[in-house]
C-alpha cells in the first residue's frame, strides 16, 4: 500500500518555502527600491490600472496552489493529533 501523506498542503508549503520567500523578497524589493507595484485593470474597457491590494501571502499561495483555509485545517489537525499523543 502506498504511503499516503496526511498533510499534503503542509508538505507542498515546505517544498516551496524557499522559493516563495525569494519571490516575496523580490516583490518587496521592487516596491521599496524601484517604486514598482503590481496592478490590475481598473475596468476592462479602459487602459487604466490600479494597484493590486491582495496580500503577498495570498498571492503566493494561489500561485503555488495552496488553499490557506485548507492549510489551516491541516495545521489544526496536526495540533490535535499531537495533543492526543502527549
């Protein structure tokens, strides 16, 4: 029987953690040192753009296909299991 991981999102987060941190640092650097920010269209019919205000964490988790609420549920499950084992 294959070894099925009980916490797939936590494992995915662990695997992409270094890369995610590097991307977040780069985005912060572009804002602070270069005055750049991520933008999105104001309205599709106009060529106007407004700053994109989603948090970096949410944006990175979406990019890496990690659902934050599901990850939080996994973390709670881990804490419950550890407290039962203690």
